[in-house]
C-alpha cells in the first residue's frame, strides 16, 4: 500500500477546512479554518507565490491526508531556529504533514506517508541532500512516525511551538538522501542520474 500525491488546488480547500477542524489535527495545526483563513494559509502555494509546495495524500484514490515541503532556507525564522540546533544546508528541505481522516489513524500509516513522500522528494528535487523536521516533544506519535520512516533524531532544543499550549521543547529529525553504489564502485545519490 503506497500513498499517491497530487498538488493541492482551491477545490481542496473545503476538505482542508474540515481536516484542520478535526480535534486530532487542530491539536498541532493551529489554523484559522474559515474560508478566508484557509485561503490566506494555502492560497500562495496553489498560486506559486509561496515557496512551499502542498499536496493531498491519497490511499487507493481516497484523499486521507496533507503534506507540504519547502527548502528551509526560504523561511528565515524557521531557518534561524533550526540552525541553532543542527546543521542546515541550502539544500535541506523540510516537510509537515497530517492524516486528516480519523478512520486511518492508529494503523501505522503516518510513517508510510512520510517515507513515500520522502522518496518523491528525492525524485522531484535532485539537489536536496536531506530532510529535516522539528516536532514538539508533546507529539510522540509524530516523532515516532518519523523514526519508523527512517529519520534519526539529531538534536533537541527550544523552538516556538505552533500551539501556544505546547512546551517549547522540540526534537529534530533528519533523513539523508540515500546513496547507492554503482558498478564502478563510486557512490551516487539515489533518484539522480536518470
């Protein structure tokens, strides 16, 4: 079972509003779920005026979640916070994600979502060297999903939480682009050279 991903469109905004209003998403994704709020938060990615890319994640053709990616260097505040805790390169990207449909929770699908999307990132962004994700310490389901997807914890430290009720302690996880050995004995990054 693999996830498929397609870019978010404005036709998805009612779905995003519903997902962002569910208690399990709203706990960590603090957003204005009005039409205007969702437009303000996600319209720029649809229009290409925001450097992030947003995707709807589907299983067997059914939309069940959301995931976005960007280069950390495109967001100065996030870059400064992460760079205080771990190395961040210009080629480092980050992802943020959730499963929106309550009936898919508790089945180990978050780690599959993350792993499948990481594989897509390596294909889509040939110069991406690594994916770094900071997760609040109070969200163990998220950081355990990262671990099951192959990320390793590289730092812990204080960052501003998305939800003001959370403590500032975050764990930082990194996944480095896989390297494959070719027939000549040299190493090349997986997903490049095609």
